[in-house]
């Protein structure tokens, strides 16, 4: 995000709302908590640069080869089909 020359355009509250709206529900909740913390503790208005760390961390964790969303979905599908069910 630091490479964008007109970052100030993205820092407009309406643009931040649009970005937030496009996030998954859990990330929207996280962003509301983060933005509230920034307003209360840092006494400033949140900006786009505050959104990026949360989204980056969530993206990295979802795409993790071992514990990511796809890996765990495959793992649970494999274990449920191969595990016999007791009757």
C-alpha cells in the first residue's frame, strides 16, 4: 500500500466503508474492533493503512499450507470418510 501515490484518496471515510463492506464478515468485525481501538487509544481517525495488517494476517493464515482453510477442509473430509462410524 505504500507504493500507491494517491493513498490520500483511499483514506476518505466513504472509500474505507467500501473496502470494509467487501471484507468477509469476520474481518469486518475485526476491523470494527481495531478502528474503535484506534479512535479510543490513539485519538485519531483510522485510515487504509490500518486495515492492511489485519487483512494481510488473515490472508496468510487462511492460505497456510498446514493449518489454512483449504488444508483443514481436506483433512477433515479425508478423516470423516476413512473413519468408521460406530453403530
